[in-house]
């Protein structure tokens, strides 16, 4: 099980095509704090999997992509057909 499995499970059951979550909500779902770079650097939310620890696994497995990041505030996941 990967570190971001709880986020994956949360996104999997969401019915809306777009889900916007504040960083605090994501931390609550995960049960741990996001790294500082996740809150300040958009590239942390890349839609590519660089290795088995990549957080992108969580949303890509649910057929979602990060469509918008507002540093310091929130991230939006949109349903993807690919």
C-alpha cells in the first residue's frame, strides 16, 4: 500500500467530475501533514508517476488528474477519460 492510499480511496468514491480540496482537508484524509513543497510548489502535484512513492498514484488510479493548484490554498482533481 502506498503512502497516499487514503487519498486514492477518498477520490475513488467521489461522484462529481471535479473535486476541490483544501490542503488541510487532504491532510485530514491522509492522517499526516503534506510536505511544505506540496503547499507551495505546483510541480509537486504533477500528473506523472516518477517512482512507486509518487503521490500522483493516488489520483491517477482513480482516473483523475490535477487540473488546478492554488498554492497555499487548495488543489482541484478532475475526472479524466485516459
